[in-house]
C-alpha cells in the first residue's frame, strides 16, 4: 500500500491537521495487514512540519514497525522533520534508497 501525502496538500502543518489526515486515511489502512508493506510517498509536499508528521507518522510506526517504509525525498522540510522526529521519539525510520524525482 502506498500513502501519497501530497493528496493531503502541499503544506502539511499543525498537529490537528495531521491527526485529521490520519483519521481520514485510517479506513484505507484496514486492508494493510500481515506482510504488506506500507509506503509513504512525500511527492507533492512542499512543507512538512514536525507536529503534522508526529501525528500522522508516529502511530504508523507504532503499528507497522519496519513494514512502514518512507520514500526518500530531497525536500529539506521533509528531511529536517524526519530527522527531528527520529531524535525526539528515539527511533529510526525505514527510508527507501530510491529517490523521488
């Protein structure tokens, strides 16, 4: 399963909006189980805040662990937020080596 964060908008900010995005997407996740990989695609995202990312990604990490794969991005906002979330939550994201174009 691929989660395209760009469909939530180009500017992903605020804890409340991250929580709402996860709630809206949660029914689609019900089909992801067993050995299915959940992949997060940042294409189309210009601004990605730590608060939005924490509300959306942290519950996914807790649920899917290493089966959650983040597509590598060259976006400085995405990179900084992911590094910050790794530091404050004391975990490493599983980031694919394939870069987005």
